[in-house]
C-alpha cells in the first residue's frame, strides 16, 4: 500500500535569500538555454543555480552540491523545525484562455515502491541516459531538488478537505511567478492530520503524471543506499521521495497537447499526402488562416468540438495554407496488436495512420525521432511551420486524464510526449534533504 509521510522540508528563507518571484524557476526540463541564462542573471540565489548549474558534465552536480550546502549553512535555505505536509495551490490561466483555474494538491514524502507492487503506476517509458544523469545529481546533492507530480483517485475530495480544514487561515508562502502563476503554500504540522491523510491514501494507487525519470532515479538511489547500508531502518530517508499529489477529480487538473512537427521531406507533396490520408480520415479544409489570431482560436475550439465524438487531428501543410481537420472514419481503429486502452489515443492514431501509413515514418526509431519534433504551444507550432522549421504540422487535442489512468491501470505505456500536465510543479519551493542516519516519521507506524 502507498505510505505517505510528512517531512522537515528545506525552503528559502526569504529575508536572507530574496523575494521568491526572483528565486523560483519552472522545472529544469522546460527551461530553455536562453531562459536559463536569464534566471542565472536574475538572482544569485535563483534555484536554476542548483538544477542547471553553469559548469558541464559531472562537475555541475558537484557544484550544485556545494552551493546547496553553502546556502543551507548561510541561512539562504532553512529547514522546518518539525515535520509538515504542505497544502499547495496553483492559480493560473491555461495558455490562450482568459479563465483562471485553481489546482489544489499537497506536498509530502512517498515511500518508494517498485512498479510491480501496482501501487505506483507509470504511463511513460524512460531513457537510460536521463536516469543516469539524474542519479549523478541525487548522489551528489543527497536531496530531492524537484518534486514528482502524482495524481490519485478521490471523488469526494476527502484528503484535500481534511488538509484544508487543518490549514492555517493565511498561507505561509504566497507569490506570483514571472509566468503569472500564483502559488500558495500552507504548512500542516498536526500528527493526527498526517495520520488521517495517510489512512485515507493507503489503499489508493499513485499515478505518476510527470516525473517518471525522477521516480526511477530515486528507486535506483534507494537500491544503492540499501547495498551500502543493509541494516538501515525501512524508514530511512532514502526509502522515500518528494511528491506533489492532486486528485484526478480536481477541477484545476489540466492537460495540454503536444503538437507534432514533421520536417521537410524530399519529394513531399501536400496533395499526395491528403489523398493517402483520405483512405482513413474525412479530410476537411476549414478556411481558417494560421496567420489570424482569431482564426487560430476558432480552430482550437473547432478541433475540441469535433474531437469530442471521434478522434480528430488538426493539420497544416504550409504557411500559406488553411488549417484543416482529419476526422477518423467510423469503424476504423488502430490495429488489433495495439491494446484497447491505447487504441483511441489521438497520439496513437496519429502514429499508426499518419506517420507510419501515410508518411512512411517509424516514430520509435532514430529516423522517426530525427524527422519529428514536438511543440506544446499551438501558436508556436503554427509559427514554426511559417518560419520553415517544418513542412507539415499536426495539431492535437489533449489526452484526457481518464485515458492516462486507463493506460496505467493496464500496465501499458503511451507514446512519448502524450501528456503535458499544466502547469508543472515549480522547483525549489520545497526541498527534501536525504540525511544519512535520519528516519522519516511514518504516520501509520504501528497501525
């Protein structure tokens, strides 16, 4: 069963460190090289100095470890006096929409378990090279610098209602980051509340929404530590990792699509491609211009409406063309070799019918990887086609959270870049130090 626990988190001590809006960046995996330089210049204590240090190769991890130790010693970072669970709200507007949404979750420790137990459920495969790099980081810093984003099933919002009732009236932390997202963090230190939350969660699987590489890296680090310390207590800090958890039913839980761009291919002709696509799809030119802001918004709404009933993909074959729709013909589905939980995913339909059958690409091999690029922002995808970076673009609806759950429950994996939970959890709001010889307070100990 899942075991959650409070932690004595390490957090920025703002009187010494500086204002949080200048210290807290997005997660390192979405910070571009240009943004990295901006954050490095923004403040000497910006968290990018730890997660994206300036030196290269393995030395950057040693540099990050030195800085982490220095900041802690200097009082830039301070550790909680007692274990806490953290109620955490993010208030944001999804890109292209004026509405403000609130996603409410909590930050805690989660005891590491192998996937085979079925209580921690992934939906993506990971890359060995990335895992190796992350392992070098955690071994150097002996801390979880970033948070794993997890979701769990809670139709009645029991866990969040429990934590909200126990939270102080005013948040401990409140700030708006440079992207316009407002963050609120409350500390909950009551052991009875921790115990009640742990009891509510002990029979509910945790689904990894974002952070598969981080989770598997923590498993590898745990295994190394168990080899070095075979007599260590099961509550040793290396047996846990830092997670953010929100209910699948939370109204602010938002997924964005990741659009596909196909680079120019020798001999490609839009007319021939559309003729091939018509074998599998109803092809519709909308007349909406990619150069018009209002037309792009109309197209996104149209794509969502058409995709609600049957798989529908958007496409753009050139900057001078109009935005078009490809609606899968009734009765068609990806091949019988593809498990049912995957067949109706837009990304699987795109891979099977468009990339493989119409364009002759294999998204899983190195050739496919070099021919296909990914872009999360709709307008940026359209602009990149206009700039000549790609000769063909496919614009997608987001994967639904119930599809993520179904795939994970079936023990399957989605194609790369199938999900983009928005917004990502920022780095540096709460750090989990992995202290040698220290044990975690398990709320269910003795239950």
